[in-house]
């Protein structure tokens, strides 16, 4: 399945918890409902953090992938 093109990319590489989530939360407030954010992070804790955060907030985690030491998450704003 092909993932959608992101409307916004957040480069959170080299930031550790909780900063990738904080940047994503702030960015969600700036995009339209239905838009997609792509987050790049090198924090391995993000593998647990982003699924939990999207479930808690009601946003949709579209995709998770790893490219080298970078974890990439695509999240659709739902509300």
C-alpha cells in the first residue's frame, strides 16, 4: 500500500522523548483536518510513543517505517 504524500514534514532527528511528540502536537494545530504529517526521528522510543499518542488523541497512524537509524511516521489529523 502506498502512503500519501505528506502535507508537512517534521525533522525531529536527534531529539529524544518527549520532543518528537511535542513538535508533532504543535504542528497538528497548524494543519487542516485530513492533512498528513510525516515525522522523522532517531529516538527508538518513538516506536511505542507515536502509536500510543495517536490512539490517545484520535489521530490516525497511517504508516511506520525505518530507513537506517531514522524512524518515519505518517499521521493523519482526524480532529
